[in-house]
C-alpha cells in the first residue's frame, strides 16, 4: 500500500491502467465514507497531467455507476472505488473497480473473537465480510482454527456479502452454529441476519468490538410486517422504477402494476434516480409505495417513511396477505 489512508486505493494499479490506456481525463466515484481519502489520488493524478473529476453525488453500490456521467464529461475512464462490478452489461466507458481494502492490525480483534465465541459455547462458525474487509478473513480463519474452532468461508465469493446479496452466508449456514460478519456499521450484517436463521455477530474493525444484531433484526422485521399489513388497506400504489443502472427494472414494475390492477388497486408508475422520503412524500395521494430497485431502501428507512414502503419481496408477501 502506498497511501496514507487506512484503505488500499491501489495507486500503482490505477497509474498503470491510466498509462496503458492513454487516459487524459478520469471521473472518480466513491461512497461518501471513502471520499475523505481521495485527496492523495486526486493530487497524484493531477500532477501527472490528468484532468480529474470527483463525483460529489452519493454512491451506495456497484449498482450505481456514474459511467454515463463520465461519458458526458468526456472522461476516458471511470475509477469506481469501494465496490466490485455489479452490473451485468458493459460500462459506457472503461471502468476500473478498486475495492478499497481496509488496512488494520486485527490481532486483538481475533483474540476478542476467540474469547467471545468460547463464552457463547459456539464451536462451528461461518465468516463473511463486506468488501473492504474480505481480504482480512484469512487472518480470522487462521486465528479461530488455531484455537480449535471449525470455520467455514464460502469458496465462490470468498465470504463477501452485499446489502442485497448474502449468498456467501446462505451457502455455509447449514454447517455452522453462528455467523461472524467482519465490517463496520450494521448494514451488511443486518442483511445476513434477515436471510439466515442463525445468530449473527458483527466483528467491527473500526470500533474493535463484537456485537449482536438480533435486537435490530427483530425491530426491522416488526416494521416490515407493519408495512405489509398497512399496504393491504392501500388503494393507490406508487410503483417506483429506479434509474440507477444496476437497479433499473421497468418490466418488473409493469408486472407489479398489472398484479395490483388485477386486485382492483390503482397503480401509478413513478420513476426516480434517488429514492427517499423527501421525494415520495410530495405524492400525498399515494397510499403505499413499492420500490423495484434496491431492496434495502424500504428495509432500512421504513421508520422515516410516513407510509408503507415495500420492496419486491415484501410485495410478494402482500399478495399472499391480500389473498388471505
Ligand atoms: S442494490 Fe442496494 S444493497 Fe445492492 S449493491 Fe445496490 S445499493 Fe447495495
């Protein structure tokens, strides 16, 4: 690692790519949490004579690529920091994905994990991580195995989970007693906990602590159930098509509209790039919203939405509830 940031921004790889492609202008895109660490990259590229644009928009995932904006700007390359490739289609301009691995000494946290699991009487443990931490799973595997634990990591993904994809946890769930999620915040671990019927614990390299996600999971499930029950009474639904490249699904939205109309409900097609309550709340005549993009928008924000907001899975549950 050649930068002072606690994240490996892979400067050498970026410079090599820029040279080999003869790039003159780049657009850099990163989640808000990584933007404070972009100064060195900006300065290095600028001093090499490259025109650098940094996207000031929020960026939540690889589903949200600014390749179209890069093309408009005349940038020869998009440097997308913090995520891997998500979209199945080809990007509009050459795109370099930099996962931004978090660099930290984890020996104390490994020791804490050993003590924690012993205290809980857990012997078989599955490991997953958000992308910034997936490289460090190897250290946990070694530390836990050398202390007598059976440890499972999904081979296909290397243990990486996204907010909307927890296959890495689902595939090992049958052979372990609990899942440890290495990463900060609650977002990814909550995704795991919602789809895997096992205790899920967050091993947080930023705070150096281990914590349980169960209480939050119960709160979220209760809110989800409330939203589905409330939506049952709704007459007018707003079906939201999200325009972000990896979230766009107009056909699914049209199918949902059809399903609603078949049940004597009205469905208004809405389109938005950024979905939040500020945007939705002005549609005062809509009783409930169904978001066909990121499934986490409704899960993580139901508390601040003033009306029931469902994702596609919730919508399937709603149909069952309506049919009684
Ligand atoms: S769809 Fe949502 S959870 Fe999935 S990568 Fe995009 S922002 Fe993250």
